C-alpha cells in the first residue's frame, strides 16, 4: 500500500446534496470520485458548468450493481451515500431543480397518492423494481456499504475508512409517507450491524431536517423561511407555554405506535409534525461541510448519528455566528 491524499467516493455526486459534497470536498483538498446512473457531470439549473466540476471523476454506475463501481473502492478513503427519494415514482426532483412550481405541486400530489400501499403483491413487487423506498433509500446504501467493506484498500489510510449515510430527520410525516423514514432507519440499523464487524471502518449517519439552497432550489426557500421563523418562535417562548410543538409532542407520547415503527425506532406522526415546527431548516452547504469533516480520516471521533444540533457543533456553526457578530460590531 502507498499513502495518497484523501479520496472520497460520492454515490449520487451529481445530485443536490451530492454535488455540494463534491464541491466542499475539493475545497478541503480531497480528491473526489462520483458515481450516478447517468454518469454525467453536475451543472446548475441554468445549465452552467462551474470550474470545480472538471476536478471530479464522474463515472456511470448503479449502486445496486457492485460490478459497475467496485473497482473504484480500493483507493478511496471514505464513501458518502447521498441518493434517496421522498416520494416513490415521482418527478419532484426535476421540478425542484427547474423551479417549476406547478409541476412540483403535481409531482408531490402524485407521489403522495401513488405511495398508498397496494393490496396486490404483484403491484408491490413491480413498484420495488421501478424504484421504491426500499430500493433507493435502503438497499442501495446496504449494497454499497457491503461492497466497500469487502474492498481491499490500496492506500495507506491513517485511520479507519468512513462510510457516511445521508439519512434524514423524521420531520416529514404525514405529508411524506411513513415508508420514507422507515427505510432510512432500517438502512441505519443494518449498516451499523455490518460495520461493527469491521473495526477498520466507521459509520456516520447524517440526519438533516429540510435542506435548502436559495439559488439551486428556490421553490423551497419560502417554506424554509417559514419553518425557520416557527423554530425561532418556539425556541424563544417559555417552556411552560403550550406551543403547537409541545401539544403535538404530548399527543405523540400517548398515541400507540405500529410494530414497524417500534422496530425501526420511529416516533409517532405527532412527534414528526412537532419537529417540523421546532427544528429549523439547514443550508445544503452546511450539510456538505459536516459530511466532509466526517469523511476526514483524522476525525475518528466522528461516528454515529448526527442530527441538526450535532451537525452545527461539528461545523462550528455557533462559533461562526459569534465571529460574524463581532465583525458586524466592529463595523458599526
């Protein structure tokens, strides 16, 4: 083996979160490889190609087919899995990218109605083949992780190699079907079981709430602003005040959960709705920064689950805010 610069493989590097990870990793001096079904380099919603794109190795690969990417794993020091879907069989992602509000609304509506569980097992199997929660949110991650753990490193990694799974905070129900968070949590549990058998690897689960970017996903910006305001108001009110979030959590504590929710460590829909109101959205660049810090082989302290507060602590969010306030005061 021979030492080289840290190199990460981003599964879904030309997507919304994946592209931010690629860009941030390059700025931190890492080498970056991406795989995606198309293999095409990332471009802005207006079709522009920034200079950093040329520094990424773009490869075509199917996460469920290891033979399409296993040859790339030996010389990477970390793998980041970013692919997934909020809605099965929905074109909401392209509508978000294009900023097409009518198409986005219709795609979400179609996704919600199309995610009702069918009683026909043949329809369920067909749905899975076409791209279900199970296939995209869970099985792709399990297959990539399994292949990564089997790879023989040709690089001298100073510390254990990291597998980073971009999961999600449970704050989407009941608008987003429960299958979304169920498969996310199942992926976390099963990945952890695999990684525990390999001490030369470590696992990190990033759980962001709503992710926004004012330019790349302008449709989400108004909602992000409203949710940020809601979280701020909830944070400033006295704890004894019966806020909507507190009321919802109380309801969640007394309502029974289905068996799958208990097995996947998922709370009630009331708790999920409470998080919507109390957890502020996060900028995609902050998510990417946390992921790249986790991918750094020198950060063996980074492992396990990271929700919003843990993500902020990891990237020094509060210290950055204090410095910004100090600079603003100096110019006042």
